[in-house]
C-alpha cells in the first residue's frame, strides 16, 4: 500500500510538471511605483537643500566617495526583475513596453534576462509593461505576465546614458521664466563625441560612439546638430560629426570661465558661437568640449541664465559634472558675479544675461530666437530689456 502511494504520488508529480502551465510574475518595479533611473548618490545630491550640497562640496572626504569616472557620470537606469515557473531552457523572454495598458504599438525588447535595466526613459512619463515567454522550438507564446505600470520620477534633472560617452545631460526639466520649464529633449550637454587629436591637430581623434550609442543619438536624442566648442588643434578641423552626416557639425571654438567670457575676445567668440542656437533647424542639438565641464559649463551657464533658470539650478548643474571630474562652486560663482555688472541687484538674472549678450553683439531678435528654441515655444513674456 505504501509502495502504491509512493508510485502514485511520483506519477502525479511528474504529470503535473509535464502539463503545468508556465507562469511569469513581475517583481519590480512594483506596480504603479514611481522609480528613478539615477544612481543612488545622484539622487541623494539632488534631494539635498542647497546649503547641504555646498557643505558636501567643501568636504574632501565626501567628494572622494564620488564615482569620478566615465561610468560615474551615467545613470543606472530603471531596474526590472521577474520570476518564471517553468523549464527555462525551453523558452526565451521578451519585454513589451508601451504608454497604454493595452500595449498597442508596444516597444518589443527581445532576449530579456530575468534582471535587466532600461535606460533613457522619459522623466514624468508612465509606462506599461509585461513579459512574454516564447518557445525556443517554434517561437510560440507559452506564457505572459500581467500588465504593470510605473512612472519615471521627474526631479527636474535628466542624466543620459550613452555608452563610452561621459557627462551627458539634458538641459530640460528646470523651472524658468513665467512658470515655464525647459522641455526635455531640446538641448544636451556632454563630453566629446570623439577624442581629441593625438598628433597635434593633423587628424581627428577616434569616435567614442558605439553602435548602441549611435542608435541612442539617432532614435532617442534625435540629434540634428552638434556644436563643438574645442580648438582647432583638438578637432583637427573636423568637417563631419562623429554621429554621422545626418547630424550637422558646427565647430565654434571658445574658452572658459569669467576671465575669458567677459573679455573682448571672449565676448566675440561667444557671440559667434551662440548664433548657432538661434537657428530652429539645429534642434535638438548637443554642445560639448572634451570633458563637458569647463567650456561646456560656461556655455550652459549662459543659456540657463538667458531663459531664466534660478541661481541654485545653474550652480547645481555646473557641479554635477563632479560625477565625472570634480568641479567646485567657485568657478560658476565667478561667472555669476561677472553677470551682476549688467543690471541692478534686484533684477532677474535673465535680464542681466540679455544685456550681456546685447553687449556681445547679438541682436534682440537673435536672443529671442535662442530663448524660443530652448523653450520650444514663443509663449513667454518678452523682458523689458528686449522690448
């Protein structure tokens, strides 16, 4: 009797295993969760009050903990995990990701592992997702999970992932004039898309964009223009963007920081360079030097001041480069102090930036065009300076 019971139990167990349906369970993100694609240390810094951020940057022991390398300036992406009950050797998995619960026109990501990260999702957007298992033998559907949703946190800062590039950030998300925000996906700042020339300016440096990076530039960032701030020696007089001929390449060499920017030479160079931002056909665009720190930081300072970003946001954007290479507040504070000379203390920083660019030689129409292009709209009040 005992033997019969054992054999029967074994038979039933085998039969259950043979005929049981595969099952997929979504683990994370939790359904309806708000998730961040940023590294933990990036999240911490962006959540601190400004006085605590300044204290952090004054403490060398804390700064030493920052991941100062190419990968340190990248986000980790949104982490996904699911479990599978069934014979994993007989199936493969794919992700269906979309912006509606029915997942119509969903993006299909093949050959997914049970733990993976997705990069460059849009801040503030709600996504829907499910996992499907497909038979390796005939590609038929063997199981699919329930549909879950999550929302990407919109903290006003977007750090981009582009393999083998460093210090890539979207200028979008910041509050500006009249309650507007800079839209995401209009203007990017970064390190070089290729290395500097290593033979004294005879031949351009090697492109750093991988095949995946090229796809991100084309399909996610949708770049139409690259503004390269490096010198002739660094670029070797390049004629084409490393991102390919579909991206317009503009070489506009400038220097960095207050001593240069507010000099006669610097004002002419920045006037000529910024004229490229007045052309709506150049957007979305990316501007960069080699590290995306000094010349890029000075340019970002001017653009952000011009559209009405707060001093705190301008200063924070500058020091966020420290995730790649340490930059301290004193340099951007010198830039801000130089701009103060172009207006009264109580006036908005935007007005002072407008007066400075008028002094550089930009026309009112050009300044308005830059503001319009960065904000993606002309529905903003024209300042008294430009009326």
